[in-house]
C-alpha cells in the first residue's frame, strides 16, 4: 500500500490513564485501509472505535505498534487528514455565515487568499447542496443542514482522508439517508479515503467497501467483512437486494456474538 492516502496499522495498542491506573483501550490491532476506499467501523460502546479514529488522525499516539499513512509514520496530525465529529452544533460559529464557517479552516494558511478561500468554500457548499444557504447563519438551518456545513468545511480543505465519528448519529432517518447519499456523491467526486464510525449496521453496509467489527475491552478487530455491492447505491434498491440483507445479517451477528469485555 504505497499510495499516500492508504493506512497500514501494525500491532497497535493504546493505553490511557484512568482513575484506577492505566487502561488498555485497543490492543493487537492490525488494519489496512486502501486508498480511495470507504471503511466503516462498528462495535458496541466502549470498544475503542473513537480511539482508533483519533490514532489514525494523529490526535493521540499509539502506545506501541505503528500507524502509517502512505508509508509515513503517523506521529502528529498528517497533512490532508480531516476529522468530522457528530457534534455539529458546537463545531460551527453561530455569528459567521455558512460560507464564512466553511472558509474557517482555510484562514491563516499561506497561499490561500480571500478570493481562493471563497471559491473553495462555494465549491464545497455546492458539493453538499447548500449553495442557496451560503449567507445564512448556522442557527437558521436544520440539524442536517448544519452537519452538511461541517462536512463542507472539511471538503474545502481538499482532504485526502476523511475520518468521520458517527457524523449522522443524532439525525432523523430521512436526513441521515440524504447525507449518506451526499457522502457517497462526494466520495465519487473526490476519491478521498474515508474511515466512518457508526452504530448503525444498515449504514455501515450501505456506505462501506468493508465493514470492520471491533469488540472487547480492550478493543480488537474480530471481523473484517468485504461489502461486494455495486455502486452507485440506492437507498431503496440497494437495501432490498438479497446480498445487502445477507451482509446486514452477517454484520449484526458479528456484533452480537462479541461481548463488551
């Protein structure tokens, strides 16, 4: 995996301090993520899914083992890697317009003058269907639209990798479905590598090229399931396919068979 947007993790362990001493969060973790693919990650609460994402993003370091992106050791946030969290409400500045929120990540970067920032922000807003809301404030938008703004801000940075921690978890079913399709459209346009954490098994299968199941305390990868469904995908037609239903049952059983500890 020599591509600059491909991950290779070998024997990764993360140990963090706790009230009763150090605690191993993830252990013996071996994982490869092909460049340009979508990897979805599922597992019960407390099994280290978010910790894995933070390690991939260079936000915390592995206690042992190695994490490489494009062959380079990840020891700090790598260039071109952007993380999107579920908490879109606190991620946006309410006094700024939608466009200015999207420009935020580009400010202070050398070689990105105001005109270029605006052009990149407008292109990102177009990608998530929010061109008409560019001059609105975040508080004027629905929750789903606010999450689109956060995704647009990530896209404006032209990321090679998107790390997404349950970004649609707090949204209603219809809004979630719309944003899932927006994400797939963005992926088709950009070919970014995406690692997507979710508790929603249908979502994991619908979005992913592979589904990884993490279980236990400390968390370990117990299942790595290929998703052989054609693209583009459709919320109704894809989810009615026998192949989708079989994968859904397989992932469900994989999560159910693995206890929290």
